[in-house]
């Protein structure tokens, strides 16, 4: 062994030996890098491999949608940036085979039908197709004409250069939009909950008159149902969901903002309550630097008088007051309004 070490030491002192050592070090670095990248993409590859023929079949059915960039494993399935034949950019989502059943397709169509019958202007439009069970949706208006994704409302709220008045207006707009969504009912009058609107679902679009709110919601929480959503959340929490590591970690952080009703299958029926938007509105209020926006929103909520309080105003008032009060105080205020 000593002779072998001595020979290695002698060889490394020659120019040729030094070159070999450098090449060996490069190979080690490349090998480690490949292993790390492989582990990061393993879950996405699992999703693709498991649903390979299914995804290929889906793509054959939507040839008029042009895919751009790489496919990405997300919470509800495979997501890809896409463009319609009319030049509208958006995100194309294909549910994996185990989620795309006749029951889920039926529930999705039920939600879409109810949503189309309302005037929810801030909600991003979407197109969908299905062939028996395969379900694929393209979410529009979340990207610029260039294909670049719109800015998130969360980032907009953190921008100190934006006035409190504009932030306040957008928060009010979001509260009212979510209240409208809570009013959705099917043809039999049964409420259709949304249940999965996170900060990553709220975008800002620049217009000639300033900025407007865009909320991306496909109704997939209702599509999967209480048990399906709970199982999906548990898989994510236990790192067993086939999803990109970065996307999964970001989602876990945002899912902490979900109301308790959305993380308990026995209470999931309560997600139709407007109470569940409190965590989202509180978080976005926290995102804004300074306290003037909270006081301003509180004054506007109170200005109309208690008899005119809508659920949206109740929710945003409680979320704002909760910034400086305990959550118990916030709930007491809600129960008194």
C-alpha cells in the first residue's frame, strides 16, 4: 500500500499527472452535479414516466395549443406554458390519470358552468377540453403577450414605491371578488367552494389606467372534492407528491396560509364560509410596508355602516385589525358584525 501511495505521489508531481488529477476532479464535480440535478428532477420524472402515454394522448387531442418551454410537475398535475392559435398565452394544466376520472371531470364542468354564468371580471378566463376522462385546461390572462408571467400581487404589495391607496384598492377588489366566488351555486342551489386560492394565484396586470387584479382559479379544489384535496395536501406535506422540489417547497410555505377548514377533511365542508379568506388577506396586508394601509382600509370598511357590511368587508376588516390584535380579538369582532 505504501509503495502504491508513493507511486501516486510521484506521478502527481509530473505535468501529465497533474493534468490527470485536474480531469479527475472535474469528473467528480460533474458527477456530483448530475446526481443533485437527478434528485431534484426525480419526482417530476416520476410524474412523466407514470403518465407518459396518457400525456402523449392528451397532447394529440390539443394540437391547436402550442407548448413552449419545459413541462413542470405542479400540485394538480403537469403544467406547461402554452399559446392558443389566437396568440393568447397561458398555462396548460393536464391532470394526471389517477385524478382525471369521470367524476372529477363532471365536477369540473359543474364548477366551470356556474362560474361562466356570473360576471367575475377579475378572474382569469380559461379554456378546457376533455375526451372521456382526460382533462386539460389552459389558464389565460396570467401572462403578457410576450409570454412572460404577470407580476404577483404579493410582490406588488411589498413595493414601497406603490401608494397605499392603490394597494388598498386592490385588496378591496380581491375581497369583493372572493365574496362573489363564495356565492357560486350549482343548478340545484348547492354552494361550490373554491378552497385553494393562494398568494401565487393573485396577479397584477398593468393597464392604461394603472393596475388591475387577476385571480387565477380553476376550481380544482372543488373538482377533487374534500377527500381528494386532503390526500393531495398530505402527499405534499410528506414529500410523496410528484412535484418539482422548488415548487413543492414554495407551496408548502403558502399552504400554511390556508384556513384550518381546508386542512381537515372533516371540516372541509366549511370551506364555503367567507372566513377562509382571512389568512390570505392578512398575509397580503402584512406584505405591505407601513401601517397606514391597514388604518385606511379599516376606515373604509367602517364608513358604510354596519348594516351595509358585506362578507368581503367583514373579512378584510378582521384581517386588517388582526395585524395589531390577537386572533381571538379578530374572531370576536367578526362574530359581532
